[in-house]
């Protein structure tokens, strides 16, 4: 992970022990403090997104297992949200 997480108890850097992607916009990780050996489960997610003004290149989505939101196959399989 490229994010530095600091221990809330001793303010030391933590080591990421395990991480996995839970959705296209979030990840979960287990971190351990280098100094006091405290362990934490953390969740990281996008808080805000800004896109430049150009046309999407759909070829880039061949590199990921997640389909783009404007893909007709994705919209057909999408589960409606109950808000």
C-alpha cells in the first residue's frame, strides 16, 4: 500500500500485514505498529473523484476485472440500490 498509517497510541509508522480490494473504490488492510505491536483493521476508500474533460478510453478496462459503469453488460448485471 502506498499510504502511510501511523499508530494512534505511539505515533510510529505501521507495517501493512495483509490487504485486499473490497470494491473498485475501497480496500481493507490489517496493519501492525512497528513500535508497540498494536494491530489495526483499516478501510480506505475514495472520498472524492474528479475527472478530466476528455473521452474515456474503454480499452483500459481490459486490464481490470471490474467493468466500467457505462458498459452495457455491467448495467444489465447491476443490482439496483435500495435507497
